[in-house]
C-alpha cells in the first residue's frame, strides 16, 4: 500500500480503534468460556462455524533479576552476552 495522503494515517488510527474494540469483545467471550469450563468441567464448545477448546496449563518463568543477584552476575557480564538489533515501529495515536 502506498502512503499517498494523511487519510492513510487516519485510516490506520480507525483500524487500530476497531481492533481494540474487537479484542475487548473477544476477551469477554473467552472469559465466559473459561468460566463455563471451570464451573461445568466441559472443555469443548461448538458454534455453527467454529469450536472452542478450553485448555489448562502451567507456565513457569524465571525471575531473571533475582537469579542474577543470587549468582553474583554483574551488568558487565550480562552485556557480554547481550545482542542488540534495530527494531522499527510505527505508533499510531489520536490527536
């Protein structure tokens, strides 16, 4: 898509707002599925076009800062193993 006018920027902002509303609606529906699954024990839900499956799992994370502190890892040691790369982002906000 060629950027030919400010209307493209305005359209991007409109799309961003629509996506936010759709995400809010999606989250509300998936929260209802989670609640129904927790209460009933049912794990599969069928629509006419799609199906939803409730999946439980455990996620483990490492407290990176605490680990480094416990092991006595210095910021210089961390820098030695840190990669930096360019990242390009477009941020669209209301005026």
